[in-house]
């Protein structure tokens, strides 16, 4: 049955059927022809998959990100980042990374980060002489930080699917997020120096104190959200609702850029994005249930533990597997299907589930900037109005930088576990 389901998925993917629909159809084929289970199980398991309180954070964080973009918060974060690094050569490109790091601290979504920040910075970089494909590649790579720096939707999904503390996962995401952000900034600084880009980036920069005065309320948002979680004031799920309320108040009443007429399009966009994510979660839940019934996870665990006896080699094999998977399967679906299978094996090798979760999410995040399924690439292309093939020659450099960081995160657990050990012991 596993072979037929896998073959069905490959055929459906080949014909361009959406991922969620492909997973559902392959699961229905498995249930109908290889089990005696009723098809009523399909909607039942799909509902069970999304009937989890922590998943409520997803629509709220998506809505908060859209409200930030429309309420002027994104623009002020961009101006603040430009005032910090914008006066050096390549400062505008580095501002993109720094802004994405700040925006990621409340949005939780890389796609939302791409649209919100890219709409501002991609045209600005092109205006300052950066090739449009390079500007789009910088934005797509920087937006990847949206799934690492807390709050993070993929980390929420990993926590729900493996019963791992979401609070610890959020804390563990800070180190890898800062590492990748700093690595990208350093690379861009050297790259712009060598290639001669960004010599006049300083022209659009405002004074640091002026930018801080304009953006200090926007900067309170991650402080309130993240501080509230680790201060024990509210849970990560409740923090998502607080983020929405804060974005409404700041954008509507303080900056006065968020109008009543803007709310309907924002709500509509957020509902569509949420529905797409939730359908993938529901489909993956059904698929995971069916795989568990076949005993495949146990067979894989037995095969891996019998052929690999070194945790370092296990991590290398997992990285290679996830790099390939991330190129073809959407991040949320990959986490929901693979995390329940791989995490117990990692625990058998003595690998902490929180550390393994970060390795998994960082690895799959690479899939967001690699074809053919790189969602960040499509988003950046839509903003820049170019094709993916124009970006690829520039994108390779950024993929290699993130890949180097992935190796460091994989084999230096203290990068992700340092803060967790300090706070949780």
C-alpha cells in the first residue's frame, strides 16, 4: 500500500495537482483499495488534525502580519533598519535582512515577510542600482528568517505534531535566526564591496534618532509578544491574538494609516492564506494516520537504527533527506508528515527534540528559496515582476550561506539550545 500511495503522490505532483489535494486523493486511494476502513474516516481525521488549540495561533499571526504591512509598521521598521546599516556600502541590502529579522519577530510567516518588506525594499534596491534579480534574491533569502525567529508557524506545527514545548522551540529559534541573519549581512557587506553595489545607499537613510522616534511603538510589538510569552503572561496562542490587537491599535490609532476600509481586504487575504495552510495541515494529518496504520514509521525507525549507529551520521542523512524533500513538498506538510516519524528516532540517538526541531525547520526553510516549490521565490518574483530563472544565478550564493549555517546549527547544539538551557535548565 505504501508504494501505491507514494506512486499516486508522485503522479499527482507531476500533473500539477495542489499539494493538499494530492495528499488527500492519495490517502483516499489507500483507504479505499487497501483497507476495510470507511471513507467517513477521511473528514474525521482531517478535522482531528486541525482541532488543536495551538493551531489557533496561525490565523492570528497571519492577520497580524497583514495588519502590520497595511498599518505603516513595516515602513517604519525598514526606515529604522536603514538608519542602522544604511550608511555603509551595501547598507540597503543589509537593511533588508535586518528588517526581515524585526518583522519576523511578530509575523511568523516568511511569505508575509516577503510581501510586506519586499514591496518596499525591492523597488528601493533597484532604484539604487542593484539588479532586480539580485534584489529579489536578497528579499527571498532574508524572508526565510520569518520561520526561525519566534513566533514561527512551522515551529508551532512541529511542536503540535511531536508534543514538544512550543515555548522552548520559540526560544531555541532565536540563536539560529540571529546566526543566519548575521551571516547574510556579513556576506552582503563583502559581496557589495567586491562587486561595487550600493555605493549611494546612504542617500535615503534618515537619522538614527529620528527613525527610533518614528518606530519605537512598532518595536514594542515584538517586546510585548515575545516578552509576554516568556514572562508567563500568556501562551504562544494567546500571544498571537495580542499581536493582532497591538497591530490594530498601533496602525489604526497611533500611526493612523490603517483605515476601516482596509480591514475587509486584509481579513479576506488572511482568511485565504489561513485556509491554504489549514487544508495542508488537515491533509497531512490524514496522511500521517494512514502511514501509522501501515507501520511504516516503525519500519523506518528499525531500518535507520540498525544501519546507522552514530548520531552525527544520522543528522547528516536527515539533512540530505530534508534538503530533497524541502525542494518538492511544502514546509508545513513536510513537518506534519515527517516530524512524527523522525523525531522519535532522533530521541533514540540522544538528540534533544527541540534541537532536532530547529534542524528540521532550518532545513525545510531552505526549500522556500529553492525551486521548484520555493514559496519565497514565487512571492519575491511576484513583487519584482520577474521570472524564477532570472533569480537562480544570484540565488545560489545565498543558498550556500544558509547551508553553511545549517551545518553549524546541526553540529553545534548550543546555538539553538543555549537559551533553552539557561531558561529551562
